[in-house]
C-alpha cells in the first residue's frame, strides 16, 4: 500500500513532523512518498491513483484572500499555492475509490480557495475569525466521542496549539476537544474527528504543531489508529 504525503510551508518544522508521521505510516505497512514545495501540491494530488492514503502535513494556501494577514500576502508570489482543476478532481477520484485522507494541524488552513477541501476535511480555517493562542503551557484534552480511534484512551495533556473557531461543516462529531489555555469557561474547541466522505474515510487532527506533540503517547496512539482506520476504508 502507498501513502502520498504533502509536506512543507511556512512557520512550522514540517521536515521534522513529517518524519514523525512517516515513521508511523511505515510501521502500518505503507510505502511513503513525500511531496514538497508549492509544486508539490499538484504533484501529490495527481499521484493519488492507486494510493491507499493521502496525508496533508503542510501549510499551502493561496495567501491572496482579503483577510489574510499582510505578512503572508507579501509572500504569495513565492509561497502561495492553489490546486489545479486536475488535482482537485484527483482527490474526488481517490475518495470515490475508497482512498483515505488524513489532515494534520495546518491542513485545515490549506487550499482556502477550494471549498471542496474544507468539505472533505469537515472544517476549515477562516482568516479573520479563526485563531489559536500562542504555543505555551499544557493543554488539557478531553476525549469527547465514541470511535475506534479513541476507544479506551484517557484524557491527556499536551503542549500544542488549540485551533479555534474553525468553520465546521454540519454533522461533525468531535472525538477530542479542549478549551484554550487559561479559559475555564466557554466552548471547547474540536481537535479531532473522523468521518466518511465521498466514498472514503477522512480524519482531521488539529494537533501536531511540532515533534513533541507526536511524542505524547495518547496522541501518537490516536494517529496510529487514524492511519489504520482510514486505510481500511
């Protein structure tokens, strides 16, 4: 079985976190191919025929939206990316064939000009309303759903970013949730969910900002189970 991984982008150590993911993918028996750079967006998606799994551990978006911070818009010519129509069609074909998708952390920010990507993941970052507090103290993460990915696992603490106020698609049932650090009241933010979509299985995990996130045993086990659940679809 083959896993196609899209990796790379700004403000994160994607080589290191992709190495952590690759280890888990290979232990699951998958042959891993990693695509990087802005050109990697199309090369990864168009490489999907015959693959069992598409993994996005990247920060690739158009960077041209009006609400995108200026510090990113200034880099759009070098770092901005938008999947071609052929690449977008390849994802639909992959799902229809029973292929799996795992989006890690910044995957929810990717492909802002492609509503179908947010529909696939089940949620998306919206510049101007979505946010996260700074990486800092331990976040208390609660198991909030029933699913093979979280069965029998306890609540845990982790140092990671709590992505907040994502644009959630209807019917999403979070498997993990956490309040922003320092907030004792208010809504818990969904951090992990799993769904069937377009004929395939999809998992979005908002955790995974840096390598220490993958070293937390509960989170690592959930990622391992997410790989197994998506490829069995």
